[in-house]
C-alpha cells in the first residue's frame, strides 16, 4: 500500500472537529455560571479520564503528551488567575510565559516522536527523567537568574525575520516550525490517527499561546481540546485494530458482523476466495501471498453497485450490497473478477531498490517474472426462508464452493447450476 493511499482525511477529522469546537468556545464572550465552572475543572477532568485510559492500555507516549500539556496549563493558569483577580500580571509572568512558549513545543514534539519501547517500566522512567530534567533546569534558571533568562528569551536574534504580527518570543517560532515539520514527516511515513492528532494538537497550542491573556478561558478550553485529541487518537486506533484488517486495510470480520446486524429486508452477500492461494505461498513465499491478498482487497474495495468489501479471514473476502437484488449485483462482481484475472503481479526481488521508479525500470529492463491470480465468488440474496444474515452468508459460502467446483475463476449465485454460472471460459482449472 502506497503512502499516499494510506493518508486519510478521517485520521484528521476528530481532531479538526475538536479544534474548531475549541476555537468557537474561546470566542464566546458571555458564559453562564455552569460553563464558567466547567471550563475551570475541564483540563483536570480530561487529564484524569484520558490519562487513566492511556495508563490502563499502556500508552505511555500519549500519557506524557497529556502531562506536558497539563503542566503548561497549570503554570499559565496560575498567571492568568492572578491577572484576572488583580488587573496586573505577576512579576515572574513574562519569564514563565516565555519559558512555556519555548519548552511546550519542544517537549510536545519530543514525546510525540518518542516511540514506545519493549521495556515499559524503563520507558516510563526515561520519559519521566526527561520531563523532570527539563523542568528542573528551567525552574532553577527562572529562580536564580530571572532577568538574565528573560533577556535571553526575549532577544530578537534575527531582525530580518521578525514581523510586527509576532506575539511570541522569536525562539518559539522555529521551535514550533521544527515540530510541525517533524510531526508531518512522521505522519507521512506512518499515517496513523494518533500522528494526525499530534499534528493538529500542536497547531492548537500554537494558536492558544498568544491568546492566553487576551481571551478568557482560552487556556482551559484549548488545553482540554488538545488532550481530548490525544485520547480520541488512541480510541480511533483501538477501533481500527479491532475493526480493520491491518494487512489489507479493509474492514475486518468484527466490522462485517456489526454491518450485518444493520441490514434491512433486501440485501445481497457475496463470498470470494483466492484460487490456489496455498500454491502461491508454497511456491513464492508468504511475501507474495500477502501481495496477492492486498491486490485482491484493493480491487474488491472498488466494486461498483454500492458494495462494501470486508476481510472475512485468510484468503476469503465478503462483499455486502444493501438494498440490492442478485441480478443487480452480478455484473459488478463479474467486472471485479475480470479485473483481478487480467492483472499480472510483478514478483519483487529481495534486492529491489527502495525507490519505486528505479524498481519499475529494473523490472522493465530485466523481464521480471509475474503471476496472475483469480478469485471465485459465491453470491446469495436474502430470501423469505432466510431469516438472518448469517443464513444468507452461509448460502453465499455454499455458492462459493459451487464456484470452486465449476472450475474456479467464476461467479455463482446461490441455486445456480454450473450452466448458469458466470464464468470465464479461459480459466485455468
């Protein structure tokens, strides 16, 4: 599966919705007592719930991301509370704010890029040691040399790059930029909902900091939203692991079972199986077998007629057509069967280059070997005597066995004879 095809807008959707909700709430001027009280406790509540969720499932990277955001919230909230109560900022407000603007994107990016290790306890200690070391050094400098640290942070080092619109210290902008670029690269190479949430979360923090002393409750709302993005990313990945097949990218068996419970009165179920799949594995190895499964899955996922493909298990796939008849579905299944049968899979060598363009040139020049794959399909429509989707699926599975017996590489509907099967006459036995 190419990286471009693995990138999905759905990875970003929950985080973007949370970001938009946070932006909308931050600009509301008049809040009643309920929402005022809620926003005061929301960050702590989200940390307790989301942090517990991450801790139970041993997601230490996400846990420390939340802790980092919460520490920044706590430090800045102390300053904003004093400002609201007294109409002026505390003496250490500038240095604390600037340190948060510098260290928050740094620590957020470090923990976002820090992959979990096998030894969970050592990993937890290492992450805690980094947070403790950075925090201790920053606290010691702020307490011992507050004016010197403030002057160093507030210094404009690159006058040509400094604009009147910049409301943060100049050092903060390259820190955020480096964070954005590294997290974008991480998502490009590993497109995951969590990586998308980290990227959008850093964007939310970048918007939040300049508004901390300007818009009331901006700090509470956006820190809560960023922590919710992280928790939502973990939940999204947990859903994918449970309901989506990792090898093919198709919805898995559990997703199929749930879909079948929501079908109406009229629907068609199809079962497909890769012909001679064991031969592929025994002859060419499991890597080629996986390549075959990904090919079949990618073609079945594009079936027309409103069909939805699922990985049933092994080399078997199911296709669901809601609100259709078997006559309406057969042409679309036959079309997919022909597309797969006409496709030649180029066998990859173990010493193939990493660059796809060079690989295509090498295969074209060397006459790389190829194999063809075919599938057999059994299809069944819900009948009056079939009360449950499981019974219809069983009929489709029986039709699949009939397709195998008819010579493979064909589509057979439940109740059809060999003469009635839709079949390529040139199919291999």
